[in-house]
């Protein structure tokens, strides 16, 4: 009887719409990175998404093995939804995902009675708040919206799916401003790390949406960036936006990161650094701003501009990188690699070698290893002048079957070496590429 009940219960859990059934499957590196990114949103700028933020944090902490923290975040999510919706009832369709998460959490904790209670609550909510769509297959718009917002935090393919889910939610509930904004952001972000330009239709959607959501400065910064890529002069608008962003609470949603990218692209690397330092002067203890500033210094040092980086700039970059690594201890792989490259740029190859060697021996998961191998291949080629070792690590990066721009870059590099046909490893490269699995 208990075995049959267990199978029945598992089937009911699998049928739920929640983080545990959405096939997210992030790597451990991605989990730590997501955890830190969600913390950097804060509770002021991310207010309209606070319930979704806490739900995803709960799932991440569960996947990392911190079940007590998972319970705490799921409870905070339920309370945040109640406060944000400001309704007479304490219940609504927005709690379906949260209660599904809690059903799974209690199930994994061996608390069958509590799990069954949340399964019952989900069933009750779905009967009380059915989807307004005439189609039986359509989810409630609140569920589509949360699923879309969650998928936006993952890879490019998921961002396209997120845009589709937001569109479905908006067809049934068209007056929710933050859904319109996030729908556009999902479309824009799906082009990130690609060579494709935004189409005129998406640019027009961005313009319309920012006019309806004028306080979303993150979207404004992305719109100006898209305009700049089309050849428009945006210097005056960018500087005005900077004044607005600096007045906002510190948050990854405030627009500071895309604004600094806009400065680097359209104004100057040095003015981007000045802006980042001004933000830090206003909020000297904010780790997110230190991270943004560190990136600006890194980009300036590696920009190959005519004027070489001064010693003081390199020293400041090293200090910031070390601070950021200490503030993001589980999600700072990229900063550690950047620090190694900064040391190499300042002719301190001993420090650079030490960092890379420690990382290579650290037992990274496939996603982290792929990134490291790609960067290390470039390092040993440019700094150590070891072309064969560089080829070896480009191969290591390429043979990890995870889609990423690091893998694509390594494959393109190997293809160029093969096409030039001047390296004694060309035959090995040809055979390797022919046998490469997607």
C-alpha cells in the first residue's frame, strides 16, 4: 500500500508547475552564480519580482544542499506575494508555484504529511483560480510569468522560451507593465553574445515599453545601447541617464551595468571608470558596484588602446579584483582568470601562472572547466608562446559538449589554425574536429 501511495504521490509531484519540474538542471557553478546575482538585485529595485526571486533562491539553496535556507526562502516568497498583490484574500494563482516548491521540499525531506498538504493546496488554488484561457492546455498567466522570469536567468535558448511564455501570459493579462518590460528584455537578451543585430521590430518594442515603464533604467540603458549600434549619437542621453542611475538604490536592476557598458562603447573607457568610481564613492561598501568597477578596469587594461595602462590603473584593478573574489567566493572564477591576465599584462608571469595552475587543479565542473580551458589556451599562446599547449587546451574546451561562446571560440580558433596549415598539429586538429560531438 505504501509503495503504491509513494508512486501516486511522485506522479502528482511530477505534474506540478514549479522549479522542481521545469528541467532547470544548472551546474554547481551556475547555482552559486545565480545565488549571488539574485542577492545583488536587492529588495527595493526588484520589488515587483520579490516573490519570484525568493522562490528561485529557495530552489537554488535546495540544489546546493541547504534545505533549511530553502525552507526559509520559500516562506519569504509566500509572504512577499501576499504583500505585493495587496489583495483581500491571502490566496491567489501566484502561490501555485510556491506551494508546488514546498510540496517537493517536504517530499525530499521525508515529510509526507506536509507534502500532501501542499499538494492539496495546489489543487485547491487551481480549482479556485483556473486559467482564463479557453484552452485546457494553457497555464494560468501568473504561472507563465514566473516560469518565464525564471528561465530568463539561464542560457540563451531558455531566454527565447521565456519571451514566448511572457507573450502567452500577456495575451490573457495584458495590463501588467512588468511583464511587458520583461518580455522585451528576454527578447533583447536572447541576442546577447551573438553577432546578430536587433531588428527594427524589437527596437520599436523597446521604445514603446520604456515609455510605458519610464522608471526601468535598465531597459533605458539597453535601448540607448541598441540605438548606438544603429549609429545614433547617444552621448547626451547616456550622461543624463547616468545622473538618474546614480540616484537609484544599488541593485543589478538599477541599470548601472548596461550603462557602464554603454559608456565603454560610446563615450570612453576612462569615463566609464570615472562613473564606476563615482558610484563607489556614494556606496563604498556595495559589492555589486565593486564588481562593476573591476570589469571596467579589466576592459580598459585589455582594450589595446594606444595609451598603455598606467601602473596606478593596474594596481587599482588588482585591488578591486581581489576584493570581488573575496566578496563572491563561490562565483568569482571569471574574476580569478581576469586577475591572472592582469598580472600577465603587468609582466608578472609568476603570479599569473600560480593562479592558472591553482584553477586547473581545483576540480571545476564542466561549465567552469570549459571557460578556464578557453582562457588558458589564449594565455599560453600570447604570454608563454606555447602554441602546442594552446591547441591542446582549445581542444579540451571544445570537447566539453556544452553550448557556449567559449566552446565556439575554441572551435573557431582550431579551424583557423587548420586553414592556415602551418602548424605540425594540423592533422591532429582535422581529425579532432571531424570527430567532435555536439
